[in-house]
DNA sequence: ACTTGACTTCAAGTATACTTTAAGTGTTAA
DNA sequence: TTAACACTTAAAGTATACTTGAAGTCAAGT
C-alpha cells in the first residue's frame, strides 16, 4: 500500500505541513501512523479525507462541525441519524448559498457592465450612463 | 428624505448596531450624519450600501477589499480602471466559487443518499451498501 | 565527527471580523 | 428629579483557523 510523507502530502494537495499537523491535532485526521523516528506516514485514505475536508470547508463547515461528522462516522451504526441530519442540514445550507451566490454573481456582472459604460462615457466625453437598478452603484433589485 | 436611527437600521437589516459602528470605523459606511446629541442618522443610501456590503461579503470579499472598492468609487473618474479590474476579478472568483459549490452540492447530495441507504441496510439487517464513488464515505470522483 | 535538512512537539503569535465592556451623555416617562 | 433607556467612544476581548517560533531528534552526506 502506497504511503506518503508529510511533505509529499503537502505538495500533492498544496497545503502547508503545519496545517496537516493542525488538522490531526483537531481530530480531523486520525490513524496517522509513524515511522521508527516518529515521522508521520499518510495513506490514500488520508488524501481522501483531506479532499473531503476541503469540500466541506468550501461549503462553510467549521472545523468543529467536521470533527462532529467524522466522530459520528467512527461509530456509524450508533450515529446514523445524526450523520444524515447533519448532512441534510448542510445540503440545505449549500442550496441556499448557491441561490445567493447566483444572485450575487449577476449583481457583480451588472456592475462590471455599468462601470465599463461609465468608463466609455468618460472617454467619449458623453453624459454618464444611469443605472435604474443601482442608483449609487451600490444597490440591487431583489 | 426618510432617515433612520441605528436601531432602526439594526432591526431592518438584522445586524447588531455594534457592527454598523464597526463598518463605519472601517470606512465602509461614510457620511453618517449626527443629530444634536451626537446620535447617528442613516439614509436610504446607507441601506443600499449595507446591502452591497452583504452581497460582496457573501462572495468572499474582505473588509479591506470592500474599503478599497468604496474608496475608488469615491473618486470614480480617477480610478475607473481599478474599479473595473477589481470587479472583474471578483466576478471571476465568484464564477469559480459557483463551479466548486455546485460540485460540492452534488457531493453532499450523494452522501445523504448513501447514508440513507446505509441506515436502511441497518434496519433491514441487510449487507451494507457499497459506494464505488466514495470508498470511505469521504471521496468524490472528479 | 559534524553539519544539513526534514521532521518532531508545544506554546505563542497572527489575521479577520466582529463583540463586549466600561464609562459617560442625552431624552423621556413616572 | 430621578430612574430607565438608547445612544456615544475607545479599548479590550472573542472566535476561528491557522502560522510561526523555539528547542530538540534523527538520518544522510562530507
């Protein structure tokens, strides 16, 4: 079975080795074996776990929530309901995030267009374009 | 012109008045007038600005970036290029966030389904379902 | 033998975004 | 008039997620 040093993992996944030690200290990475001189040995499973951490972190989960989830998974049979409810809750959160983010994306797109028009009006010495949706360049219609 | 006290803004937008003072101290809210006894008076423009702050914050902008943007907007003619490049950069960031978040949403959905199947297998005394995509319940195919 | 480099632990430090506290001022109702 | 209440400032405190520093260990190369 292929194993990895802390540096290999660090390079492979582009995160500092200090973060790997931190995640381990926080209980997010478990069963990290050591070699004869005490250096950490990681496996494919750890890589998968770290990818999982990254995924959940992007969706706004905290270290504490991740720790809960992983601890439940340690004893899956006993905590299957907690796992499902935690994941369903997160699914809902991410759905709402997606909804917001799509709106915010459109908002920013409109602002880019608006300021490009403003720039153009400066260059042409033309009157400033007005934006009914964004009186101060700051507003959005909901 | 309708004006608002700090409490009215706080209730209207569901954020602590301390945060409003903080945003002002950080240069995110400007031109906040005071009444005879020194209390803050907000206008519709401030409400719009705060909505704008919330929008950008959701997309991951920091206070410092928001301050830059607003400072550029103070002197739009001189900084039109910086404004456009800042906004285009943010547009790109949000686009990437959306891409990731959609993937992460699907990942979580699959996990919910998987653990529901696991729960079902427990209740039926059936063999544990396997998930080719997620050997340890932690992985995702990319 | 000895230096170099990568690792180790543990504690302390940093960055960001608030939040709380302490001490004081002004308006309002009993 | 006096208590309650909402506000004020400035400074200190908090939460989260790392990051850095100090001091030491170990294996390899010169």
